[in-house]
């Protein structure tokens, strides 16, 4: 009874029993309870790859923007360099083979195009490095020579807003205005190169006098790029020497990098200019003919340099120089030129080149302090700064851009002077002795590179016949000659790199004006004279050197005779309008022609007509 009374309560609270489920229903229930997505919602492999590609693209895009905005595209430039160098190396490894000798000219064309595109795309210090290579490019394949000849150090100017920001960082003041540094600052740059640009400005003066200056401003990106660029240069040279071409090129990297860094320090450039001015003032043969613009230290920093503005005609303006120096007075037509704003000066192109060669010879043999970038844009000819001299038609050579100098130890100066003297007196033993001291194994080739004219010694053996070789065989033979040339790179003076550049540019300048002076004789005279006037000579040694100097001057008579013979032929050719190459060429043209023949016979290399142009 008790149990029957409670039974309805138990029914009320108990779960009703469910009917037995079918197997299909059980299966559906289990699938519904599962956490795995249905096939319709599962992402495909393609969508996963697309998502990853999108993330990668966004990441690379962000890295590119950050590199461009905050790192002056230094990483992108290095990647471009790496890619280009790998492409060149792979191209050479695959295609520079005996079986593909007929395809080597096309290979050289591709390499030249890649190198040129890399240098011009990256700009900045790459242009400077390319110019250094270009001035030593005479033995490179012809396509590379032609490309390097087109490599000019010019670039678009940066906006004036960036110039203002540089001034605020360096001086805490704007370039002009009430609180500005200058009374007038021209916003448009007068000139713009790869690492800096120059603006014209007017100083604030107490007496109200007009004093115009040239303000050189380093482009901000260059400072961010320099270590990346020099690091890439170092890596490429190391890989090329040790893994690819097996040629001694890495030994010059530290020397070149150090001097390129110095070129970016404008305080150092200002100090270089002042030191050069002191040397010029102390040399009576140059003090009245050469001028170094005054620098304003209080208006100069490591990124900004202010110097005296020079009004004249740049040596690169050949027609202007001819007008200024009176060399075109007999020309049938004389169209107006900017040089007409100056009165005609005396001396002609002969005075210009005599002064220029005297200046750089003094730097090499007497001062041991060499300006390494004497290209025509860095030399200005103007009326003399002394009013009395100016009224008599005297000219003055102004040397600009003092960022790149090299110091020469006294021992090296004496060796280099002995070398020049021995070359001009055909003293094979003396030339070989200097070459051995410098770790150079081919004195004849070294002599030719120094004089910029062919030198062949009697002891030399038979030369290989490059005309009978294909392009591959010529390349292998040239590589062997270059390796034999640099037998000990530890002993080779690194200064030769920049002195060679200086000599080649001066030679090209003389040639461009028709070789009005005997460059080799002038340089040789300074070399021989420096040995006589050396400070550490005893009386006996000085007398002996003086006697050798007199012998040297007598030997130079034959070189003078050759020079004047070419001048007479040149005069007759111009007088009777003969074509170029039929007697109207100058002394330097004759030397260049024989140098091209020499390079062809010794290296199998074709040198273009303008390879030595300044």
C-alpha cells in the first residue's frame, strides 16, 4: 500500500523511456556532435597559399617602405648589387668556355649593360667607384670601356626643403631669412653631383659689400648608404678574387674605402683646401699662376662647406677656353659665348696645360700631397685676381673640389721620381729595380702604364700572337699576364691607384686641347729636379744627382725634337685642312694611337679612341 501510493510520484520524476533509435539516426547524431568542420567549410590548399603570399607581400612592402624612408634604400641597393653580381658570375661560369668562344663578345655586352645599370641605378658612391674603375679601364673589354666612358657624376638636385633640414641639423638655423645664415641663398642648385650639390649664396657683411660664396651640401641619403655601399664593394671584391676570377683585386679595398669615407667629411675637405693653398703659396713657380678658393670654417661642418665663389670658365668648356685664351682669334666665325663676359687673356691653351702639369707634378714629386680628381669640371680659368696683372691679360688657374687627396711617403716619392727618370733615359735596370721593390713582375707593362706610351725592353721575349687567338684564349692569356704583373700585392704601393688616375686625367686634358705642351718632358723634369733637391742628400750625392740631371736634360732633347715635329705636322694639317689621322693629330694623339696598338699586341684588347679623355 505504501509502495503503491508513491508509485505515481516516481512516474512523475522519472525520464520516459525513449524508443530504440535506428542505426541511421545514431550515425547522424554522432556526426552532429563532432567538432570538425564539414567539407564545404574546410579551407583549400590554394587559399592557404594565397593567404601566405598576401602576408609575405605585405611584409616585404612594409620592409621596402621602411628601408626607403628611414634607411635611404640601402638594403634594396645591396640586394640589387648582390643580384647583379651573381648574374654576372653565373653568366661567366656558364658561357666563358672554349666551346663558346664565338659567344664571348655577346657575354661582354651583357656584363657591361648589367654593370652600367647597377651603377646608375644605385647612384651615390657607386658613381664614384665606377669612375675610379673607368679611369683604369683601358685593359677591360671594349663594351665595358664604352659604358664607363658614359658614366658622369651628375644627379638630380634634392628639394630645397631637404636642404633646409640639413641646415637646421647642422647650424640650428635656416639658410636665409631674418634668422638665416646668409643674406641670400639661391634655392636652385648651381650644380648637383652624386654625393652633394652646390648653391650660390651671399654673405651677410657689416660693410654691405657683396661677397658671394659656394655652399656645398651633402645629400642626406649618402651618409646612410655609405657603410652599406662600401660593405657591398668589399664583399664583391672578396668573392671575385677567392671564388670566381682568381685575380688580385681585394688588396685595394681598404685603401679605396678609407679615401671614399674621407671624401664625405667636408671639414676634412676644408682642411685639404687650406693645406693645398699653403703649398701653392710656398712654390714661387706656381704662386702667381694657381689659386685655391678661400674656405669659411665658421660656415662649414662635416655636411656643409662654404667657400669663395669663383667666376670663370671651366676647363670642360673647350670652346669657352679657346675664346678666353685667344686661341680662336683667327677662326672664320666666332658665335657669342658665355666666355665673352671676360676680356681675352694671354698664353693660350699652352699656358693652361703648362700650369696644370706643373701643378700636379709639384704635388707628386715635391709636396707628396696629390689631388686625385683633376677632371675638367674641377679646373677653372679666370682673369688674374690681382688687378694690375688682370689689366695685362694674365690668367689664373683655380683648382676646386679638395675632398680626395692622397699622401705620398718620401720614400715613395723618390722611387717614383727614379722610375720616371729611368723611363725617359731607357735605364732598364733602374726600372726593374723599382718594379721589384713594389712587387711588380712585368716592368715593361708597368713602364707603359706610367708613361702612357708603349715601352718595350730588349730583354723581352716573344709576344703571343693575339690575332690568331679566339676570344676565350685571349681572355685566359690576359688573365695570366695580369697575375704575373701583380706578383706581391702586399708590397705594391696603393697610392699608385690614385696617382695613375691623376696622370690619365691630365693626359686626357692635354690631348683634348691638341697637345699644346710636351707633358712627358715636363713631368720628367720635375721628377729629375726633385732628386737633386732632396733634403737628406750629402754634398757628394747632391753633386752626383746634379750631374745626372744635366745628362737627363740632354737626353730630353730627342723627346723635344719628336714633340716639335708633331707640332709642325699639326700646323700644316690645320693650315691645309687635312683630315684627322693624316698629320693633324697632336703629340698625345700619336701616343694614344701607339698605346692602342701596344694594348692590342700585348693583351689582345681593343681600346676606343676616347679612353684617355679627361
